[in-house]
C-alpha cells in the first residue's frame, strides 16, 4: 500500500469513528441491566453451617452489606454484589423466646411490603449434613417460607463423601443418604408422617473436603434446581449473578445476538450499499452492550469512549469491509438482509468471546484495547454465517 493509500484508509477509518456514537453501547448495557433486574435469594442457617462458603462458591465473593436490616429482628441482613444483580437475604437466626415460624412470616411480610427489587425468589435452607433430623423450629420455618409462596430447597452442607475403593466413584456416606431420605419423606419418633413442604434437596460441599472427603460438589445441581424453581421473571437475573456456569451465560448472551441479527436483517430489507454499512452500527453496538451486561462487565472501566468507537469500527467495520464482502458469493456492492444478519451474528460471536475471556480472567482489563482485534469476526466466520442463513432460508 502506498503512502497515499494508507492516508486514505486512515481518513476513512477516522470518518467511520466520527459516525459512531459509543453511547449506544453504554445505553444498551444500562437498559439490559435494568430489564434483567436482580435475583434475590433467602439463605437460612445458623452460624458455622457454611452459608458464606456456599454463596461464594456459586456467586463469587464480594457481597457487601447494605446496612439495612429488618425491623422485626436483627437476625436478618441484606447483601448485594457489585453490579446489584444479586441480593442475599441472610436469615442468621432468631431471638430467644420468639417463635421461629412467626418471625419468618413477619419478616416475609416486611420484605413483601418493601421494594419489588428486593422480593425473594427462592430459599436455601441450609443444614449441616452431619445432622440426622430437622428440628421442630426448622420444620416451622420451612413451612412458613413455603406458605409465603417461596420454593424451599433444603441444602445439606459440608457433605462428606467416600470411595469404596481407590479411584472409585465418590458417594455420600450412608448417614447422609439416610438423612436425605428422611427429609424427602419425614416422620416423627412414632413413625407418623411429617408434612414438610420443600421443593428439593441438594447435597453439597462448597470447598474441597480433602482426600478423605472428596472435592467440592453438588453446586451445579443446586444452581440448576434453583433456576428451575425460580419465577420466570427472575431466571435471567440468576443466570447473570451466578459464576458457576459459562454455558448458561453464553446461552443468554446469544439471545441478544439472535435479536440483533433479526434487527439487522430488517434494516437491510432494502439492500444498503457497502459504503453505508455503518448504519448497522447502532444495532450491533446495542447487541454488544447487552452481551456485556450478561458478563457483568463495566465497559467504561474497560475502555475509553474513543477506544470503544474504534473497536466498533474494527469489530463491526472489519466485518463489513469491502475485502470481506468481496469474498461472499453473489453479494456485489450492496448488503442484503441475509448478509446483514450474518455480519451481525459473526460480530456478536466475536464480542461474546472477548467478554467471556475478560470475565473468566483470561484477558486482563488493561489488555483489552491491545487484544480486541483478535476477537473480530473473520472472513470465514462471516461466509459461514451467510451460508447457514441461506440454507435455513432455503436459498
């Protein structure tokens, strides 16, 4: 490339940057966070049962007390994480001389009368697995939560497992299995059935138990159970707040990609010239903001406004560059609905990979501006997306 050609290319890129307002990305991120809302979990159990380890294992560390307790009892505190996608109501214990079930009902009423963003979606009732029965106060509290319309999962914590032989499968001890069976079908000392309105039982260990107890376990099952039992409107918030499953986050992020692909196709229903492809940028930037919200990323911390605009040109613009368009058969000099959707889809997948790399710690925040080009869609990815769209459309 000659000096004049390089100068012209630089001028075109500067012009593209000037046409792109990165605020569309930040606005989409804020709106997506607001739409998804917060997942609120009530976690119940006495000191030493392992509630903090359990919450840290599923949601990560960094919960901070809000300074707001409930007026009914000092034993209930509310915590949120950094981006406020998670709220934890910690029922630590109750005052001596007061009926536990009654206190649960009173506290639930206070929470229900409070702001909707703090309403509980599910309850983890934590009991050390070394116990062999639930006490009457345990049963009364569980009954009160269930009567409030909340799904209660009994979580057996610190579950020790063993192997029948070296290298064999880890399994809970006979005592723990018997306890879990009793919880599923409880009875009193006279053999009479006890009504226990629970939605599920989870056997867990939040930390490695060592060579005589086995690795951490049961957390994925607990998350899946909670997700299945949570109200529909709270499920996406749980997916965002949890840190155990990247596939869950990926599936949610891809909803934004599909929606943006559809919007891009509509925008190019009347084919647009390649030179005007920057018109798709607001759709793609909005998609990028929504994906960032799923991965709990603060883009203003990650990158400057200028860098985000340049990223849009490279991730979006590079996918739309004439050199790529020319490689797609029968496109010519315009972008039709199929191509626009494919370009947006490829862009979204590239941005998803970058967000996931940052989220998982594979790319440091101070390295984002240096490495983002590695995540831009390639010609092969764009062509494959076009071909897939044509096959799906029967063309």
